[in-house]
């Protein structure tokens, strides 16, 4: 299954390069999105060469967390998550970046390449972008303690450097239908080097994101991610999971729940502010696709994303 996924991604890249050669003589329709981050998802937008972008992503606690105390719809609730990041554009349609995230104490390194741009004459009717990151947790070993051996759930093992790594890769295709409406869909592959015995190391997911402008600077926006269960790449121990369910509502193998977020974006040439509600606390996409316990519209929490762009 892993080889098939690699072959599909390579085929898309080859086809995109063929189209790109013809696209050099065509005029791009312009950015399909106002900036490169749409809530938590990546878009095809990459600023001009030598641009530097600062990003703040913040998620509050659940709106309904069962706490008797007034927490202002989750804003004062525990469980908030935050990520700070910097992105830089060294070449046309190529972006690199890094960020730090509160949850799991992660630092991530990422890259994005818009291979193919939609053209005005519709010879190329869509854009194609690839994105990937590597995240490294820097949690203390003392905070983690001894961990469960995935291959032998009854034993324990020590935390190793390689156990700190997780990865995410995505290819997405989209279209700017009008100046107001842009939609993209994609497929992703997530991998975590260290998981519990009831979990999988790998997860494939489908994605759908969009933006609908309702004024010159404002838009409705949404993200949707659907993790898939593929038995051929699953490594779960169903017998152990049945005897030790990690959550009382889980019956049978563990499957992450779909991630849904929707909100409003207000943008200018160098700034964007997005406020939204969603059912997933994670910010990094591999953790969103592998560890979301909430069904859509359950566990909703407010969040916001702010981007600031400098051009040198």
C-alpha cells in the first residue's frame, strides 16, 4: 500500500511538470486564496520571492467542557493550544518554514511547492501543490515515563531519539472558480514513529478546503479532513484494544474522527485574521489526522489564525 501511494504521488508530480512547461506561456489567474494558511490547512498561495511570513495559530478549550465555573465559552478553559511559525520564500512558488507548538512540545520544519498554476485561458484548469513537514517533540523523558512496547503490549521500553519524530506529506489540487469561490481537495499521509498499542503508525486521509468571499476583504472559510481506515497498513492489536479500551465509547479498532472547522477570514495585502470553531485541538496536521477523538460538531472550540507578511 505504501508503494502504491508513492507511485501515485510521483505520477502526479510528473504530470504536473508536463503541464507546467506549457503553463510558462500562459497567464496565471492569480492566487486562489488570500494567504498560505487556511485555518490549519495549507493552500496553493505562496508569496513573492524573499517574503517572510509570521503566523500565530491559537485554539482555546472546548466550548462545553463540563466545568461548572464560567469559562466564557472555552476561552478561559484549560487545554488551549498555540503554534508560532516563520515561513520564507527563497524561490518562486517554493516556501520553507519552521514552527513551535505547545501541544506535545513540538518543533516542526516544513516545505511547500506550488508545482502548477491555474491559467486564464483554462489550458491548465487547476493548481497543484505539495506540502510536507517533519515534527520533533522535545518533551522531557521524565514527563513521559516508561512507554508501552507496540509489538509487545505487556512490556515496556525506554524513550529513544527516533521516537520523537512524526511526519506529514500532502498533495492537493484545486481551482479558483470565480474571484469569490476557491476550493481544493487533497490526499495526505501521516506517520508517527511512536504510538500506543491501540494505534497505527500510518494514516491516509482525504481533505477538502474552501473559501467564499462575501465582501472585498471578508470570506467564509472551512477545512474538512477525513482519516481513512486501510486494513493493509493497519498495525493495531484488536484483541488487546478490546480488553483495554482507551476510551469508553470505542468499540473495536481505534479510528480517528473527521476534523471539521469553519469560520470567517478578514484579510489585507499583508495581514489575515481568521476566527473559527472546530472539533480538533491539534494544530499540526499529522496529529489532527491521527489523534482527533471528537466527532464533527462535538468538542467544538474557538480558535484564530493571524498571518503577517513582510516583503524584502
